[in-house]
C-alpha cells in the first residue's frame, strides 16, 4: 500500500473497532453478523489491508451505520463540510487504472453517498445488492459506460444520466478494451432509505 492507502486503512480499522466496542461485540460476533471471516476482520481492524467496497458494506450494515461512518473523518459542527480535490477516500482501484472515490456522505437513518468513479478501458465493477429500497443515480461525465441492472444492460454516453435500483445485483463497465481508449468517468449517488439499526450480536448481516 502507498502512504495514502495505508492512512485510509488505519482510519477505517480504528473506526470499525470503535463501533464494534461501543456495542460490546466480540470480533466473532461482528464477523458472523457481517458474513466475513474473523481473520479478515482482524486484519481490517489492524489497518493491515484496504478492504473491498463489498466488505465495507457488509461491516457497516452489520453495525447499523452508513458506509461514510467508516471512511470519512468525524463530522464537525461546521455548517459546511468540504472534501478538497484529491482528499476523497479511494475505496476501489481497477486493473486498468480505474478508481472509486467516496467524496461525501450522510449518517443513518437516511444514508446518501456521493462517489466519483473512473473505469479504465475494460474495467468492470460488479456490486452486490444493497439494502432494500436503495436507489442509485449516476451521470456519465467522460467516455461510454455500460450499466447492468438485474440482467438488463444499458449503454450510456457522456451527459447521459440514469436512475436505478441498488437493491438488486448491478455492475458498471467501460466497454472500450483497446489500449489508450478513453476512460469512463461518472458521478454516482447512492441513497439508502431508513437504514436499520445494528442487529443483535451474532445476527445475520444485511448484505448478501
């Protein structure tokens, strides 16, 4: 990991541990609730790895908090919270140079996440179904994008926008495959309505 990734991994680990201990949960209880291995959870809490977006979603859902709680600095009392260019949390990187950056978010019960995504030529991101009722909005800023939602594929061009269900399996892909092709860049908003509170220790996690 580079220095930025290491700092993010350390911050995420500290926040996961803080939220787990605040509930009086053991590592095993959170691992079971989130549907992840105890070994992976230990590594996350120690800041030894940058967990995948899917893993973070499982952990945040099990804890009953939004993903921003685990990746953003603590909210301040200021009326405006600013994420400067280059300061967003990079939570995904693709083999062709793509990046998924969380720019801002809100806290439960209504969690809204603002993302900046770039997919290099041939990059593809597959997402598990989110919490029931989740809705996503995106607008393509550069390049072409193929959006797949519950088995339906739609090709979008720069300037195109889409609204779709986030509580079913979905994926985003850059259809260009040749070296030097244009990256796909899009802005994404994920809205989870009425995120539930944390379940009892040992209960099954929400994300499948």
